[in-house]
């Protein structure tokens, strides 16, 4: 038996069958249906995707389904389509015309609903405005906004006219905006005066002014008034959104764009240096996000769907904007913080709008656990029928809490695994067709040939940890790193020639279910055991007093590496040396003595990326230097520091 790439120590074995009533009317209603469609998608990918593509509007149908010259893929060649047309115009002739497309709630409590017809008119107006400024197909346009309907309008208008949007999360500071605009040579930036966050104004325009002063390519800045804070407008460069659109015609002919027309760039941080501009193109991305939305969330016309992500992340692109709208769903959008004005805000939104499908991140679930059940119980959340998570491995205990407190033991949970690079969900349960296991992202989506490989490229045995790869192309995969084909090859296709390497470790259990064990950079080696930190963290979180945990390795003369665990406790629990010993013992009993953390450090909060992932890299530094300092205040400082510096990893 070859040396183990990575050892799995998880022994989670709870299984939940899909609730029978859920299968009634479900889009994919049985395991057999999943299996046969999956087999078809792998045995005859071109036939499968040709059939699936028929659900969309094409100006010219594709002539060729796939051209694969590893590592470069072209999907649906010869076809012409328009993503905005598929999200809007296509729905206007039927009963969706005046159905809610966006149900928006501002943090201060203001509300707006845009029907498909209204959204279409706004997108047409803004498309005409962009074209009027000389924005042409292929031009790059930055979008640096908060969670307002206009952010969606801006994205759809870019997609409509064939401009390539590059959305920058509103939590980033001016340097990040500057670097991203310069990397893509953006011609225009769309922003707003400010956005609301926990009752204060985050001044976005100010950041743009600072950024654009060093962006020679930017000719226009479009500014939406939202918070009415003081801003400076630069003559000739800056345009007021409302002034710009008010005389534009609310009709616009969507052009037929090539299937491989560049759709957007989204920057994602790498483990080293400068962020990568992940490029997605039109038709493959459309097909991937629309189909996953439909099948994974079992979306139907009667659903009110809410994804709590920000449009600044891929989750917002694929599962707030393009996927749901391509399916004619009604999507809720919320502007502000989950605890504004109190930790019950999300559940009050669920109640007020009768949300049926709710999609959030494990980091949010762990925050809800910490805040306590009462905030959920105060509200009527019985409209919910399906829950989802994305972004990190979810600790089984957090999963169980989500299921029982939010889902009232009734709603299936879809733990969806994917990446900025994959464009759409690649590993996931289908809620009526597959059982769920707490902490497992279940099975591959249609057309996804996922494998767990050893370092030497051979396939791992069931339950043997290894490297997660996708060894065949799929429609919504990234096409390249913007302006850097070499980095694209190096980063994703060099570990295993011609196969896409995710950068994550995983195992597949004896039922074929995938368990993601975390980033390969986060593997620790203790006394010859190579362990993924996620499993040790889940063991800690399974203790009744623990809300959240992050485990890192520090050099150790005896064991190679020793484990340091950073732990936040549930509301009302006091930390103590006794509790630290109890937690070490708990991991020892649960996993084995070798996995016992050498030290436990209690913290009020863990440093996170701006999308909510724990910054283990930062914690590794803190853990290594901690001996010298002594208390946990540095950690809080670190999180504030990193928040200020605009670093996201
Ligand atoms: C990385 C991608 C794609 C949505 C948001 C994050 C981790 C994502 C899961 C999951 C375990 C997950 C992986 C992946 N991840 N979803 N369900 N279970 N890990 O996008 O910022 O590109 O991050 O997030 O490590 O590689 P992203």
C-alpha cells in the first residue's frame, strides 16, 4: 500500500434519507433518476449537454458541443446567445412577466420589489446608458457596489451588451480596487456613494476616487446615490446614475454573442501574491449555473429563494443573479449585516417574505449557533423547505443545528462544493434524490468527473484521503486566468497533467460520498499522521461549549508538527484552563491521542477572509509567535488589522 497522501479521521455516520413528501413534484425525484442522468452525462457528455442546452434561447444553435485542447476548453462553439436575454427577455411572454424577480430589503428596512418586466426595463435603460458612454463588447467594466438592485442591473447590463464585468466586493479598500481595475484595464467603474453596514455608511465612492487616480484606463465612473453622504464628483469622468439613465429608452435589442464571448472576470486570491482574474465565458457558464440552480435547489416557480452571499463573490454571481434569474425564480436580496439591528434579522426576512429556499455559509451557521436558538425561534420560519451551505466544510455539529433549529428536522440540507473557478456547483446532494450526511457534499453533479487521487496520480481507495481533481472539462469551468494562460496551466493543470486540481483534499466513502477535508495547504503532519485540519475542528465543534474552532500546526521537535487550536465559545460559556483540558481530552477520545491539540487558545473571534473563511495562514503565524506574547488580544488586533489592510487571505 503506497504512503497515504492524507489520513481521514472522521467517523461521522449519521444518514438522512430525503423526506418522501419532498420528492412530490421535485425536479429530480429519485436516486434512480439521478444515477441514470449522471451515467448519461459521463458516458456521452456531448449528447447530454446538447440536450440540456435546448432549455435556453439561442440566436444561433451551437454547432459543436466541446473542443478540448487541454487545458483549454471551448463549449457550444458556433452558437450565439445572450445571458441577460435568457435571464429576462425570455420570461416576458408568459406568466413570469409580472412575477417578482428581485425582492430587496435595505439594511435600514426599506424594501423594493422588481418584477421581471421592471427589471428588464431597468437593464435595458442601463445598457443604453453604457453603450452611450462608448462601452463596447469586450470592454471591461468594474462594479464596486453594495447589495442594491442596481448592482444586479449593472451586471446584467454588462452581460447584455457584451461588456466584461469585474465585480469587486464592497468590503475591499481602494488598493484592491486599483489593482483589479488595472489588471483588467477597465474602461469604466460603477459604484455608489456608500453602502449601509451595521448602521454606518461604508463610503465606496471615496475608495473609488483614490483607486481611479491610479487607473489610467478608467474613463468613466458611474455613481448611484444610496446613502447620501458627501461625495466629490469629477467633471467629465463621473456620472450620476439617475441622471444618466433618466432619458434612456427602456428597450434594448440584446445582441447575439458568441458562446465563448468573455462574460466576467472575478478575482480570487491565491496562496501567493497577486490575485488571479478568473475568466468565465457566456454559454457554458449560463448552462452550468442555470442547471445547478434548478436541480440542486429544486427551484420551481412557486419558490422564494434567498442566497445570503454578496454579489462580490462567485456565489453571488452564480446563485443570486444568473442561475436563479435564468430559472425565473424570485430572489431575495438583503443589503446589510446579519445582526442589524439584532441577530434575528435573517429570520425576520425569511418570515416577512416567506422564503422557501435558503442558502448560506458555514461561517454564518456557526455565528447563528453562537448567538443562540432564541433568535431563530422568535420568528416563523416554517415557509422554509430547503437549506443549503457553501464555502467551507461544514462541521457536522453545525449541520445538525442548522437541520434541527432552522430546518425544524424537516428541510433537507444541500452542502454544495464548488469554487470561483468551477463557476457552478460540482459536488452536491440533490435534495429529493440522494440521502444527506452531516459534513459530506455528497455526489458529483451531472457531467462532473470527480476523483480523489494519491500524490502519484493513482486513485485512492474508499475512505483514503487524497487530492480532489476533476479529470474532464465541464461547461462552466474557468477558461483561463485573465491575461495569464501560463498561470492558468501552472495553477490548475500541472499537478496532474490535463486534469483540473482543486487544491483541496478529500476522501470518498464506501457509498461514493465525497468529504472535503480542506485546502491542501492546511494539512498538518503530526507524528507521521497527515491530517486535514477540518476534521479536528469538527471534533472540537462537536463539544457542547464550542461555537467555532481553527486548528493549525506549529513546528515541534518531537512530533514534527504540533496542533494549536483556536476556539470561540458559545454565548455565556467562560473559558478556563479546565475547559482547555476537557477539550483536549474530547479530541483525544473522539479521534485519537495523536490528534490532541498541544494547546488551546480561546478567542472572542477568529480572523476570517472577507468571504468568511478562517485565515489559518494568519493563525499559523500567531500560533508560532504566541509563546512570546501571552494573551489573545493580538488575535483580535490581527483581525482588525487584516480587515483594514484589505488582504483577503
Ligand atoms: C474553496 C473555494 C464557491 C463558493 C464560495 C467559495 C471551499 C467551498 C465547500 C464545501 C467544503 C468548500 C474549498 C474550495 N469550499 N464549498 N461545500 N465543502 N469546502 O468560493 O472562494 O472560490 O473558495 O472553498 O476549499 O476550494 P471560493
